[in-house]
């Protein structure tokens, strides 16, 4: 009966919420407010009722409730969208983690055109803030990959997205810059919330992967700064995460260091091979090429190099390791066995050509020297000291 009432009410609310800007007529304003209040109340009551029934029944009825809330989110009036967001947060809390991914997918498919894209991002950001404030445990791992890709793609294609979304909508005067949801970007905040709410090690790697791809393929300093900002906020969320154990975090750091170091080493080997082939090819000209002059001479002297910014991810991982060691400062055998394998990685990173990696490695080395680790003998410490001293002089 309540679902039927929602369907009957949707006809009146569609004409009232999509008519443009708010009207001066008090009668229409009252009708709009009553229709919105009725829709939100019925949605909450219906959600509480169907939550009692088996999962098959819930899966058949949940789409109807979400459809009416998405209709409110498409409204041009901010107060209506805000009430719909508040109701959606309550519905997600009632239904639980089982249907979280389904709700996110329905929101993405229902809010695509024009300004609705920014309403979608703001709505998901509001939902994550609400979930982080709950006292009960709420697992969002099923939707982490969707959320990370959605916000990171928007963050690195912001200018293109704003223009394209504005042109997609039929009313060109109603641009994304005119709505409150599009005034600030929420990606950095969302990365911190994801880092705080994640429950498994696999999803940590899922969040990092889009940023790693951006660092590998991007050479624009502005885009690199965006990556570093997202990584820094994600690190803050991980430090404050209460769902992940220290063992899980150390496994994540070790896996990430191993993977990034291998990729970095492979890139250096490929670069050296390419330079050798390039020099070898230039040796066998029968007639020497004409000497260049001016700017052409400078261009001829430049070596062909393909650099990536993956060292930013290595420095970030080392900084995360340093903060974890400082936070969980324990002197028992189990903790020592977890931090001892990182000696090898710190020693490798001391040979890096990047200053930020060397500085981060030295921070970790100073923290690790406080413990009596099996891998840290006097000879090894002396060799690392000589290595750092040689690098500082060169």
C-alpha cells in the first residue's frame, strides 16, 4: 500500500520539482512541500517495513524506493535535493552493507546528465560522511572500486567534465557552476573517508591503483600535485582506520614497496637498453650527419629519456611506514618480526636518485635503529652510513 502511495505521489511531485526555479505562489510551494514530505516519509516507512522480509522480497522492492529518491535528487531546488540525501542516508543505514553496492550503482545510473553528475558526487560524499559517523561497523568494501574510479576520474578530468556536462543539458543557462554541489571538489575528502572505512587489504590496493596509473603515465606537474594530495589524504584515513589490524597495514606497505620497486627497476633497465640501442644505431652512419647549429644543436644533445613519477608513490609508502612504526611503538617479538623485513627496502631506497625517497628512507632508518632487529648488524649499518655519506657528497 505504501509503495502504491509512492507511485501515485510521483506524478504530482515530478511536475513540481522539475518546473525550474522556485515560484512565488504560496499555494504551489505548499503543494511541493507536502509532496516531498510525503515521498520522504513513505520511503522511510517502506524501507523499515521491507527490511524485515527475506532478501528476495527486498531486492524486488528496493528499486521502487530508490527511483523516487533519485527523482528528488534530480530537482533544480537545493533544499529538495538536501532532504532526499538525508533520507537516502537513513535508508542505507536501515538496509545495511548487503545493498550498499546496489544503491551506489543505481545512483550512478540514475544521475548522469548535466548537473546531475555533480549532485551524484556530492550525494555519495554525504553518504560516506554519514557512514563514518556511525557507531556500528559498516563494511563498504563491495563498492570501494566503483567509488575510487568514479571520483579519481572526475578529479583528473575536471575541466573536461564541467564543459561537457554543461553542454549535455538541454537548458544551457543552468550550468554546473550555478549549483552548490559543483563549487568544490570532494575527491580528496572521499579518499580520506575510504581510507578510514576500508576493511580489507585487497581494497587498499584497489584504491591506490588508479593513482599509480596516473603517476606512471602523467608528466604534468599539476596532475602530479593532485595525486600527491589524494595520497596524503588517503594516508590520514589509513592512520585513523580502526578496522584494519597492524599486520594488515604492514602487509599492504610491504607489498606496495615490492611492487613499485620492481616496476621502477624494470623501467630503468628498459631506459638503459633504449639508450644503448640509440647510441649503437648512430655509430654506423656511412656519412656523418651535418653539424647542427643554434637550438638544433641543443636539441641534438638532449638524450631520449622516458621518466615516470612512480618515485612519489615510493616516498608516500615509506612515509606511511614511518607513521605506522611511530603509532604502534611496541617492543615485543611479534612487532619486531613484522618490521624487520623492511630493512632491505630501506637499504634499496637509500640508493635512489630522488631526494624525497632518500629522506623518507632515512626517517625510517632512524626509527628502526631504536629496535634491536636481527637484520641490523654493525656491518650493515656502517655500509648504509657510507652509502648515504657518498650520496650527500656527490
